[in-house]
C-alpha cells in the first residue's frame, strides 16, 4: 500500500489532527464505511500524536468489519443479524515500558484521548526488556508485500437470499430419510473486514479479507435413540461454497449413521481420527511449539527443536502465500516478513512459531508468526492417492474410528490427553456399529510418535490441511 501524502499526515508540531483530507481522498467500497486511505490517515495521525507526547516508539492499527448472519429452523426464519464494528488501537513505547489503548470513536478528540491513555499506561507499567517493536531488518516493506493472495471476495447477498440458501440446505437434510425427524437449524454467514497498520520501525500495510460459510445440523431418530450431526462449508469466495443440497445431504447422512449407537468395553486399540478431528491434533502440536508456551515452560515439547517428535514419514509445511488460503497473509500481526518453510521434516522439528516478543524471550529470531500459524499442510511420505477413508479403515483393521470429540482435554505441560468421543467400532477393516459415551486417552508425545498413516482424504479446517490420522494405540474407556 502506498504511503499517504505528507499533506494528509498530522504534523508532529501541530496541536491538531486533521483527517478531513483522508475522508475525501478515497471513497469506501464493497460495503465498508471507511476507505483504506482514511484508515491510513487515521493511523498516521495517531502515531504522530504519540511521538508528540514523547513516545520512544508507537504502533497503530485501524480496522473495520461487517457482515450478515441468517439462521433458519424447521422451515422458518429464526434470526437475522447484521454486524458492523470498527476500532483504532494504539501501542505506545516509553523505553522498555509499553501501554495499549483502543477506541471505536474516530473523532479527533477521541484519537488524542486514546493515545494519551496508552501513554499514561506505559508510564506506570513495569519495564520489560523484551517488549519492543520488531527489529527493522525483519519488517515486510511495502514493495515486498504480496498483493496477489486473493483474500477478498465481497458477497452482496440480502437477508432474503441468505435465508433461502439456508432453507435449501435444511430442506435437503430433512428430505434424505424419514428418520431425519428434526433440525437444530441451518445458517449462512457473509463476513468481511479490512485494516491498515503502521509502526515507527518502518512498517506500513493492510488489506481486506472475507470469510463466508454455510452450515446445517439435522437430528435423526426418535425417543431415546436420537443423534445430531452437522456439516458446513467455508470459503473466502462464496462461489466456491459447496451447494446447500450437498451440505444438507451429507449432514443428514452423518446423523443417520450414528443411530443405534452402543457403548463398548474399556480396551486399548488403534484409533483413526477423521480428517476434521486430525486438524485438531495438528493444532495441539502447534500450540505446544508456540512461543508463549515455550518461554513460560508450559509445553510438553520444550527444547524439541531438531528432535524427532513424529515418525520419519511425517512432514509439516507452512505456506502463507496460498491463494485464497484461510491462513494466507503478506505479513504477520507485527508487520514482520513471512515465508514458506518446513516446520517438521522427516519427523524432526525444524522451527517454532514465534513472534518478536517470544523470540526475544527465548533468545531466538521471530518466525513471522505473531498472531498464529499460517496455512499448514500435514502429510506422510507413505501416503498414496488411493489411501482414502475406506483404505484407512482397512489399515485400522480392528479398532476405533473417531468422528466427534468433546471437551478440551489436553494438558500442555505434561502432554496428557483425555477427551470424550463418539464414532464407530471397526472390525476387520469395516465399520461394525456406531459407538458413543466413551473416552479416549493417551499422551501427546506417544500419540505423535505413534502416527502410523495419514489418509489422502485431505480436509481443510481453517488454516490446516490434513487427512485422517491413524494412531497405533490409545486407551479407550467405555462401560
């Protein structure tokens, strides 16, 4: 993004912050109330006032989000919600002290008051030698920032149109089988946002993004044998959403497959995690090697850099530059340069997930992960194109196929894992019957090293892409 003209910037020596030029220099589009140019002027004004007050350094972030959410249930409109929010956040540094404040009021007086509040907080905050802006050498300069990531696809949909799509999904679910007796509803959401950030170590940047979704949750059965399941589709571009009929039918089939579920005896057996749940295992690994957990020494993977954490056939790649990716970005939340990299290679950890603060605490360099991980791809060198879910069930042989997990159940200090679960008991590679009211348990270290296979049924869950995962052995507590 180009820098704003000096005529639009607030003079450091001036006692007033003028935003009038920014207001008229650009026209908001695509349903937003504020233009990128206005946000740029707003941020520059806040930074200028912070420097005027005597800040050593400062950072500012202006953002706006808006959207529509519609839900239906049993053929009737249940809820229509339009959301619109805006914010200006300012961080002031006074040497090694730091203060933060924010406001949703973009008036000149409110900006000055917010900057002053951040300044006052910094004055009374204890010094922290690690609380500084990122090093200038790590900043993603304007000319480096990728503009071809295709993250923004506004969806000009009315509440009536959204309700119609949701009704189509719910109707499709209810029409699959007469045993689909009820519905917890269906919903459509269209969300978009944009922002501009800058700080005094040379970063300037911002972009717009969108996230649209469709979901449905049918109920199968009657009386004491009722089962609920759900499915959804989520994309940056609404044109890439699965059809409402496909989402509805699949959700209904999942609910029907859970009817007549049984309890099973406590045992120890191999466990196959359905691909959406496998993404959760990847998320637990990411949390364990993220900066906050590491410098607080609250991770079961302390000092794991360069060590064998997975079997040799496992690789994990991070790529922030996938077009339309849900974890794509031209820079991280601090304006630091991002890059594609190997996180795990042949089972060995190649890198952590660090922002500048946690990197300094650990005596390391930032990895461009302030704000979290980018697009992650979890894969096995043993996986072949034909290793779909049916092949993975055959590989499982006799054991548990998990399709739903309840509760958090991960102790990140010890790695102990225990969660409520439901799914299917598998015998000789075929599903025998659905099971419920069970608990699966193990230790994350053993679970990660015990991954025997990864399916080709790759599923994208947020910023994580992974197939079903087969773990060699876990404890299963039943009746």
